C-alpha cells in the first residue's frame, strides 16, 4: 500500500517518511540491504532540509548493513542535525541509542551518559514500543558489557512495563533476554 501511494505523494516530507516506512517494512520482511536502499533514496530526496536529513541518517544508523563506523557516523550526524529540536524526540532517541550501540560495537566502551540522555529525550516523545525503548537497549548493552546486576534491573523493568502499555508481546522476548543473562551469570 505504501509503495503504491508513494508515486502520488508530492510533499517532500510525506515522500521521505513513506520511504523510511518502506525501509522499516523491508528491514523486517526482506532484509537490511533493501532497507538501506530505501533510506539512501530518502536521504537523496531530503536535499538541504536539516530535519528530514536527520530522520534519514537516524534510519540508516538503525537499519542499514554497513560497518559499525559508518553507522556511528550516521547516528552522530542525526544527533547533530536535530540539535535540541523537540519535534523529533523519537528520532533523537533512536539516534542516541544507536550512537551508544555502535560505539560499544567499535570497542569504545558503554556510553551510559548517551543512553541517559536518550532516556531523558524519550520521556518527551510518544510512547515507543517496549522493544524500542532505551531501557531495553540499556539492559542489553549492560549485559554485553558484563554488568549483569544492572542489566537485570533494566530488562526486568521492561518486562513489567509491557502489560501496562497494553501490549504483552515483548514479554517473551524480554524474558528470553533475562534467561540469556542468567546463563551468562551461571557460566
């Protein structure tokens, strides 16, 4: 449906956001290379619009199959382009999560400060699905860093907030992460 109406969209922001939606759909149905193609196409159409470019860079950092250094550059550029614009709190939250994630992947340590900033920004955005919240990233990254007690606190918190949101689908995934955490602690 989205790809069908894309050709009818004339407002640049609508076209770009439709392409980024297609990127997300392609990521989950076809794979990361297809998602990256939509993100790059959207970035090409964003032109000089600072906030649309930020949205595209944030999507690339989240969905593309590029190496961690390239993805970190996209995430950082998205953060820089957004600045303190409160209209894109959800995009800034996502970009900050990816800054922390890709820094960690590159061996630059776990940036709790960046994640804490993302948590602060997330409070000003629409309620994100549990699996996309900063708390979930915090729990996973703390687990990867070997900080198991802190990871357990964050992951358990995410499992408990899911029913409060009226969506219990993340519970099995969160419980799976808690089980993996327990296996790390046991070994």
